[in-house]
């Protein structure tokens, strides 16, 4: 019997076959391929036809197999053994052992992290359009043990005078570098900053020694310019900072800012009092030392009567490649201790992620070591250095990020919100990754 | 491991304090077993004398890490993955750093293939006394053609000693790759719900490690791993699927967290190394920079959270450098000292005309400065001031690096300024504000060096010797 049909006809036929009722079906004779259209085969068409023919031959082989014909030996003989089973059928594992995956939640994580709200809207006597709430976690970040109640937030750095910055950072701020208010506006409007940190570095006696009163005016300007919650930072000079932060706290009364920062090497009582007197929160800053962090928090609570809902910790951020391992484990230990009930450590955390720009890999044109492979263009190295530094600490439990580069801010927000679960994306068929054309 | 105190390990040792292991006592040896710096095989009598055989076997079982260790490759280039005992690095340390594999594919032109393999195997970045380098090549079958795949694998094996991952879901393709590379012990990728019987048979026949792939299906993943292990295929790697974006990525992270927690908690059936495939970021992003960035972000997540081996595509330096550094970050032993001893160190062969430099005793800072100087052939005295292991900028801010500390550091080291012809101290650029104080405190001249020690060689050219 000569059976002539089109390929599509044959596939349709086979598709419709009910395998249960194949008894008695026999296929004999040659299958003739009726390829219509002139001009021969183009390679794409040949490939497509070849694919279809192979599919058909598999279907047909399956039918033959069901009918008891030793198809596999036939294939082995004709194709040099390639698709043959690698070992004799007898040693094949016949079936999968059943298994059910199960894992318990962490029962030790019984203490929630304190919630701290920054910013105040008109309803609460402030002028911010929205507030930001940090903390509240019942588990390590993004873990299945408990939903994270609040996403991570990014506060972008603004300085009260031009400072030296990596080239790729500076490019974004050239037009506003002499105007903190405009700088803040740009960060919120163009770069999607959740908050603004105004660093009053010119107050440092070794820089400009700007009087506290004058510095406070800059704070007022920034509060006028943007309606997001703000952080106020001093210059880092332990003698001057308490006074600077007192003045700033006073002019920002009602806005519930975060004062940065109280530390063990300055008069933290004055900073704490400035916060409690004017209704602000205080950043408790220590240097990579969990016991110092406990001590300072304890002093802020017991000695200075700072309410629990007004303390955020900065346990110090070291850049990727420059001590991030210490910063990561320090934060992770602090968060785990908090979740397990250490009341001196149950506070949300903030990271000076901008420190990543101190790493030479983020800003140097090329490696200073001739043995190194080429470092490639620095404009791509810098932002990813800041992103990875921040992301690492996000996974250790850090809540808020002080950052600089717009690209870093955008990517860090995207990744942390992806892990938080608020970003939808088209599902990708990852089973195809091996053959992907990239 | 099943025991956690030296006393428990001691019970299985000879107790003779023979010292053949190099330790002073069996108890000292036992403490090294617990911190995993020595192995049971390092106790020579325990291994050699038949009367200890039973104890030895028991000890080995008790000391076995919770997560199985899988070896890929052979000889000096073999890579071990897995072998962890803790969920957080500060609890002990993470073992066997995440293996970083980069892809090549079987539709590449031969010249491009060789060039890419060379780029991968040659990439290196100097870091505190050593080079950070990549580890493996993953060969993808894009053509699905066994012959093409075999030819590509063969070429890769000829070009590099790096271990391989052979990637295809088609058993015939994997077989073709194995036939030209099995003696290099490549990792098979992968067995899935459709092909697992054939792939398991290949792993058995060629005696190679194998990945099981069950995207977002932990029951199936566990079922395959258990089935393989029960049939003698114990070198198994788990791929629960790496979904690169959206809720899929959140789910992926949680799959990793669940698998590792279950494994550390004692579920032997799932206690295998885990593979992440950040490569999938390339299926979500079109332009190269976005894809490389996202791939690096995904790779970072799974370096931090339990990925033991990863396959990536971008070999741009801005992707490789952070990947290498985050891997080093997570796998640096947290028990190693943070500091170097405060002292004045001689770099190269300094003379009376050589500069006297100041830095901190934070190990990372010290070694960075040290390598910048020695690799550029700068002869000098480098002073590590005791700043409690804090870096320069933070130590100046925190009061751990002061003029008094610098004076004390030089005095304690017994360094005689009078032996220098120039009587000048060079302080770090980030400590510039200390200049006046240091002059007052030491009576020496003080010069301000660059803010980054990488610029010291250039700075020396411009500023050394100092103008009288």
C-alpha cells in the first residue's frame, strides 16, 4: 500500500490516535513527503521540516514500540548507537522515590524589631507629604518565616558645600552642587529618592567652621525644597556636632527628622536631648562592634530617655572589598540578636552605603597594580560597587540606605523591592536557558 | 557535623599525645577537628593502626559536614563545593567558596571560543596578598547537536584546565560531551523530570557529579536527589531554578533558604550543594549593561545566601570584579585576625633616605598599602598604628588614629627617627587633618600622602625626596 499524505496530515492523524486503542493499527509502506512550493529548500525550511519529520518518526517509533517491535535496536544499528540508552535497561533506576520537602520556621525569632517612623505630615504637625516607617520585622529580611512589613528605603546624600566626589557621581550633580535645596529637589524629582540626608559638613572647624545658626538655615531651605522626610547629619566633628544638631533639631521641630548621629565619642546626651525636645529620632552610630552598639543604645534609652520608637542604628558600613565582611556579619548578628529577644538591639538599621565610593575599584581609572587584568570602564564599576555593598547589607537586615549615585539608587530599590515582593514581572521560561541566544 | 565540642571528639582519639600530628596533645588536635582546621586523617595512628579502625570510622561519620561536599574536576584544578555546617558565617565560617562558572556555547566560532575561554581563565585581580580568579567553564549546547557539542567540549578541554559543566537536557548530547571529557570529571547539567533516568545512567557510567533540576518544585528536587543518592549517585548538585525577576526571584531566594535550612537541620535527602544560574538575567534584559548588572545582582544574592556554584554569562570587568569580591567577602574566615601587629615594617630594602609611612593596623588596610608599595617596588618603612583594627578614615573620625597614637606607635616599635636623613613622616591623605598635631607631637616634619595608597608610587615621583 502506498500512503501519500502531507506531513501536517500525518501529525494530525497521530495526534488524534488514542494510544489505548491502537490494537490492530498497522502502518506500512513508505511515507512520501509532499513538499509544495518551487525553488528548493531554504535552510530554515529544511530545519523546520527536519524537526517535524523527527517528531513524526518519534511518534511512529512509539507506536511500533507499543506494538512490540524492537525499535531501539533498530535505531542503535542505524545511527551508530548515539541515542541508545547508555547502560543496559536492567540497571536503569525504575522510578523516583517519593519525597515531600518540608522545613520548619524559626521558632527562636519571637521578638519583633521596633518600628520607627520618620517624617511628619500635616496631620501630625509637620509638612511632609508622606512618612517612612522602618523596622517591624519578625524574621531576617525577605525570609518566608514572616512577611516583611515595610520595604527598604533610600535616602540620598546632599552636602552643604561642594565636596570631592568620584567623577561618575559628580556628573549627576554638577548643576546643583552649590545649592543644597536644588540638589535635594533634583534627588527627589529626578532620582526618586525616598528621603534626603543633608550633611552639614561645612560646620567642621577644620573646613569652613560655618556657625550652627547658619547651618540651620540650610536645613530650613531643604525642608522647604522637598516634602519627603529628611535626615540631618553633622560634619563628624565630635566637638561641634552636638551644637550643630541642636540648632538643626530646633528649626526642624515638628518634622520628625533623623539626627545623625549620636556616638560614644561625642556628647551623645546633647544629641539625644535635641531629638527628644523637638520630637525627632536619633541615629545611634557605632563602629563595627556589637557590644558598643548595645552600650550606646542602652545609654540612649536609660540615661537619655529616648523612646524606643525613636532609635535607628548605624553599625557602620565598610565597602565591598574593604571590610564588608565585618559590616555584614556585625549587622546580621545584631539583627539575629534582636529577633531572639535582645531588647538593646531590636532597632531598625541604616547604612552609609555611599562609603562604597571609597573603594578604589569604584572610581580609579585603572588598577594601580600592573599584574591585574584590565578593570574596564570605571563609569560602570562605580554604581555596581555601591549596589552590591548595599544589597549585601540589605540581606543582613539593613532597613535604610544612604546613597549617592542615581543608577545605584534605582537598581538597589528595584532589587530590594523585588525581594520584598512588590515588583511584578513577566514570568520567564527558565527551562530554556541552556539554548538561549545571548 | 554531629558533634561540637573538643571533648566529644577527644573520645575517639588515641589519647597518647604522641604529637605525630604536630599538635602538643590529643585535646589540642580535637579542638582543631571541631573548628575544621584539621581532619581525622591527620591523626596518623588513628588511620594506620587497626585497633583504632572502629573509632576512626565513627569519628569520620560524626565529623562529616551537614551539607555534602562534591568535587568537580581533577588534580590541582579540582573544585570542592558544599561542605557547610552553619547557616550564618559568624557561627563558624562558610567552607568551599562558591564556584564561579562562565558560559561558552557550541555555536561559537572556534577562534571566538578559544578567546573567550582564555579571557575567563586569565582574569585575575590582586587582593591582600593573593589573586582573585574565576573557576569553571560551562559549555551550553545551543545547537542540540551531539557532534557539535563534543567538538566544543573537546576544544575547551584542550584550551584550559578549568573544570567544566556540561549543559544540555538531551542525554545524547551529554553523552557526546562526556566521551571527550569524562576523565576531567565535569559536572553534568542536568537531570530533569523527563530525562532523569538517562542522565542518572550517564552519571553512573562515567562516574561524574550530576545536577538535578526541578524549577520551583522542592518535592521533585528532593525526590530526584534521594533517588540518585539511594542508587549510589551521591555527588549531586541541586538546581531549584533561578527565576531572575519579580515574584519569581523572591521565590527563588526562599527556595535556597528552605533547602539549606533543611539540610543544616539534618534532612540528609536535601543536604547537597545548590546551584544558581544568574545567567537567566539575560533572558529578562536586552541591553548588555542592564543584563550584566542584573546578573551581578542576582549572583550577589546567591553568593550571600547559599549558592555553592553559579553559572554566569557576562565577563565584563565591572561584573567580574564585584562577583569576585562578594564571594571573597562571604567566604573569608571570620575567625582570622582583623589586625596586624602594630610595628614599623620594612617594605623592600629601605635606607636612611626612604620614606616613613603611616597606616593603621586594620589588616585589610595594611595589606592593601603593603601590596601597592611592594608591587611597585617602593622601598620604605610602613608603620601600622594600633587603631583597634579600624581603617584610616573611620579611625580619624572615631579618635583611634591621633597624633599621640602615631607618636606612641613609633616609640613602641623602637623606631629611631634620627637614622633618617629627612626626618619626615608621611601620613595618609585621609588623615590630613592630623598634620599639625603630628608635627607638634613628634617634632618631625609631616607630609600628607595621597588619599588612596594606589597613588603612592605617583606621589613618590612628584614629592620624594622632600624639598629641604
